[in-house]
C-alpha cells in the first residue's frame, strides 16, 4: 500500500482463504517439529512478507486460532508505534472466518468483521449444527446449505461458496435442485473460483447471475505455489461492510489476476487545502479539505462555498491570469481582503499541499506574503495544474475548439503520439477480434464434424469387410500419412514466407549524414549501430536462403524414400482395385471419397484442438488490449 493514507477507497490485496495449524491437514505429511515452528508471529510474517493487506482466517470448522493471531497482531502494532517492530512488519487486517463442511459435502466460507473472536465462530458452528471434529472436515452440518448461508448472514457475516470448481465445490458436488435453491438465495453474491476459464453450470448461466469471482491461497503449506494468491478489493478502511459493498459491486471493485497495483495515480496531485480566517470559511477553526489522488467531488447547495474552495486553490497556486476578462470582476472578490465585497480578511491565510511523486510541497498565501513569494510564472512551472470553474468553462465553450486545444497543446499529453498509439491499438484489436470470430465459427462446427466422422467410419468399416481389406487399409494409412505430410509442408511454407516477410522489413536506415558534420561522435555511433542492423539483415537473408534449401532437400529425400515408393505402389494397387469394384458393380469412387473426406475431417478436428488453445490466448490478448484502449478514451 502507498504510505500516503488518502481519504476514500483504494485497492487492497485480499486473501480470502487461509488456514492455520488448527486445520488438521495444515502441513500435512510434515513432522511435529516443523509444525511447531508455525507460531502466530511466524504465520503473520509470511503474509506480511507477501505484501498481503487483508487475510480471511478460514480453518476447517474451527476458529480457535483467531484470538491468538489477533493478539499477536496487536502486539506487533504496539511495537510499531515505538519503532521496535520487526523489519518484515507491515499493516495487516485479519478477518475472522471459517470453512464450514456443509450437509452434502460442500465447503462454504464464512467471513466476519475484524472485531469478531474465536467464540463468535464457535457459536456459529453450534448454530449450523456442525457435528464433526473441530479443525477437521470429517463431519457436516445438520442444517442444509441454504440454511447455513442464511445463518452466516444473520450472524453478521458473508457467505462465499469455496472453490466452486473443485471436488467439494458448489458447482461440482450438489444436485440440480439444491443448486437452484442456492442460486436463488440473495445472500450469495460471490464465489471462490480457481480456474477463470471454468465453464459454469447451465443453470447459473440461464439465471444470468454475475457473482463476484474471488480467489484465495487456500494455504495449507507456505511452500505451496498458490501461497500469496490474492484478489484486489476496492474499499475504504477494510471492514465487513466495505467488503460486502465491493463484492456486490462486482468487477468495478473486484479484480482477479492482476499483478500491477491498481492504486497507481498521477504523479502531480493536490493533497490538502487549508483555509483560515476567511470571511465565511474557517473563521472559527481552520477548514481542512483532504483529497484523494483520484476523482474528488464537492457536493453542496448553491452558496455553500464550492466555488470558494476552487478559487482559493487558484489563488494559492497563482493562477489568476488564466481567468477570461469577462469573469475577472466577479473572480476578484475571492482575493479581495480590503473591501466589504471581498471574501477574505487581512488576517486570512490559505495553504495547500502539492505532491510531486513522493515529495510534498506546502504552498501558502496571505496578504502579508504577497510581496515575498515567487512569481506567478514560477508557480506555473513548478506546480502545474488546470483549474476551470463552471463559468470559466462556459466562457471557453463559446469557442468549441478552445477546450480541445488546451488539452492537445499540453506537452505532457503528447497528442500525436496518443493518436498514433490509439490507432495502432485499435487496428491490432480489430485483427485479433476478427481472428477470434473466425476461430469461434470453426470450433462451433466441432460436434457436427464429429457426427460426420462417425458416419464415415461406419461406411469405411462396411467396405473393408471385402477380401481387399489389406490393400484398402494400407492405402488408407498411406493417405493419412500423406495428409499429415501435406499439412507439415504447408506450415513449413508458411514459416518460410514469414522469414521472407521479416527479411523485407529489416533494412539499414538511411539518414542525412551532413547534418552531423559538427557532431562526429554521435554520427560515428549512429553509423556503427546502423551497420549492426545491416549485419542482422544479412543474417536474415541467409536464414531465408537456408529455409528455401530445407524445403528443396526435403522434397528430394521424400521422393527417394521407401515410403514414397510404397505410396506409389499402393496407388497402383488401389487403381487396380477400383477396376475390380466396377466389375462387381460397386462404386469405385465411394471408398476414395470417404477416405479423403474422413482424413480431412480428422485433420480439422486435430487442428481445432490447437484452435481452442489459440482462442484462449487471443481472448486474453483481446481483454488486455480492450483495457489499454479504454485508458486512451
């Protein structure tokens, strides 16, 4: 987390599913000495070192370690206050919870607010009628799954079906009637899903549900590769209410599978504004407004001071010169401290905290300091900001292009680069989208092709019952091999074409050398690196020639092989067999056509398996591009 604890919501790394030594299968297979090493402090350290912000403690049917972990965390907080905490310490929020084995064998997570205790979990387990060993999953509840969900909520918790796509998960374990009851339960709005590509049950899809998809480490061993798994959750100070709102909000407040922090914000931001002794603001005590680095909204009735805060910011940032002439008489009252119409007094002061990266700058304005402050021009340079009131925008809007020009002419915007980058992203997105549609159409034909292949197989079996089975089977195998070879040769040709295409695009760059007459050092460097590109171009030309030679040599080896001779011999035998088929009034073309069609379908089905993998990858690329394009909108 960013050390700047700004107001409003931010994103937190949340591990929704974590076990402790109180789960009997924790460190399963390890000896007692190793298990004894996992103390509450050790357990907390592991999560803090992973950079996790929030952890749900969800042992199997027990909450016994919750109080121990809370006590140890409180101890670390106290040490941090006096600068005696371990180096690995970082803030961590513990959400008491439990993984309940419910009637029917389903596992269900129950998560509660940070102030709940081991006793609260014990009371919950009693209420749902868990009859097995505490810490084990050797028993189930007497209450039904839907009843357990409602009881969790009545106790102030959130119910989340655990690992729904695994053996003891909601989507894999229960019958359709029970599933329907759960899907109709309004107290469920999130699920733990391990595989994002998992195909959810038809009933879930028919109901058009949009449960938030979260994941946790389900840690039973800190060496497991899944340890450190988390879900990004957007909320204010972590609490059960904030968590519930985020999960209900869905993808706007829940992010899976994202390593980069979504808490990144602009480098230059206004952190705080303080107004003292203004005529109507801050005259009893200073008015302090703290801001988020994201969107901030001032809400108030007419005359409540919204514009005053904006204009006081403009004043302390020395941006009065950007006011249109038509508005200056009205705006002047915000800096007037000597007349009855002014909104300031001789003892008024305004201060503002401006952040540039990790640096904080305190800017001040007061009547006495007017002659002892840097020039307005230096403020523009050192503390860039755009301030536009509603009336100011109205004046600018008289020229519709004015606002766009202000934005586009800003050096940091790099408008031309933005346009080119946006075109490139959209072009790439369209190409991927077209390919995705193409692959989806092909994959959609899979079941139809499987049916055709079955029918063709039966026809082949009927024909091969004749005394010519050996010839027909040998010919069939050779034709299948020939089809595979044709496919491989096609890929080789494509790769050869790809190399040729690359060779066309890699060329030394020509440039005007005379411009560098007075800078021979950079000219020499530029020429040197250009020669390196020339060497790369020559290497690619060599690769192009080698790729062409590969195919030529292959053709020679293929036609001189025993296989090729065998293929030609069986082609002759097959032609002779065709003549015999004619004498027996059997359609000679039928077997050939069936074999060919069957071979083609088998090739398509094999290729479709590759298409499915390609489609999965392209959809991921498409989603990433969509996110990038949205950023440029």
